[in-house]
C-alpha cells in the first residue's frame, strides 16, 4: 500500500480564499483523523471519522472549517474563508480498528497570505 | 479528561549518551500508548506502541519504552544516542473508552551533540 496520501503538499493562498485539503487513507482502515500542527499549539486533533461518520469535531476551530468523508477512500478538509492564522501543516492519519496505531500522511503545508 | 504530558520541550544529549524522553498520561481507563518520531518536513512515524501484555516494548532504531501503570508513565529510552536520532518525538494516547480518540503530547525536540 502507498500509505496515507495527502494533496497538495504545499498550498499558498490569499486571505479570504477557499482552501481544500485532500486525503486518501490506507485501504481497509476505518478511522481517519485530521490534525493541525503549529509551533505555538503543537499537534491538535481537529476531527476524526469512523466508518466515514464524523465522531468528534470538537477540535475544529471555527465554522470556517469543515470536513467530509464521502466514502472510505477519500476525505476533505475545507477552510472558507481562509485567514493568515490558519497557516500550519495539516496532517491526515488513518488506522485499522480502534486498538492500533495511526499512520500519517506527509502533510499539507498551508500558507495564507 | 484524558491527556498526555511530555516533560521538556527540548532535550540535548551527547552522541553515545543515554536518551530519556518523558511522557506521563492521565486516564481513568488504561490507554494504548505510542511514541512517534518526526523528522523535518515529514509526517509522523511510529517508533513503538504499548497495547497489552509486556510492559517493556521495543521499537525501531534501538528505542524502547516501559509502561508503568503505578506512575502513569511511558518514558522513551535509548542506551546510546546517534546523530541521526535528532528529531521531534511525540507521545500519544489512544482512549480506550467509546471514543478511541488519539491525542498527542506537545512533543520533545531531541538534539544530539557530536
């Protein structure tokens, strides 16, 4: 398996624009996590899914953030409108069942100018 | 609430010296515990994990960690540091209640001096 695949790897956008980050989890994994990493706040859990259903979105910072998982092989994290403080590295991770480790993608480095 | 605390945002050791990175967790139910490593501009890679069974677990690159329930700790050690070990290390807990949420500590950056 190719692992967790995220796209794009880098995104530079202007404030106010819509940004969509994409994730393809490892085939067969039933948990999917979205994290945000910054120097100030470290690695924050934004939202996670189980069998394509959002379980906990309490980490989503504002209504400007939304995430979907339309099927078992694809998830998106959308920011609309984007702001400079959203600049961070966003990671997607997936795991098989509840009792195992999560595998991480390479991340998307988002810069909002 | 379940949380994980890593003591020391930066740890500096000499090459060949013992590495000790500290992790404590709080949980009403024994969690599953993990250590991950992150190299610059990369994602997180699993070093080792504790789920059940033996409390001393061995991982990749010569690292090991011991689960101590009485101390609610899961410290990471390596007998002899190598320059290539310089990276950021994250301790994580997976809640074993109904949520199965995966939560990370704040990370410890390991510096290895020649």
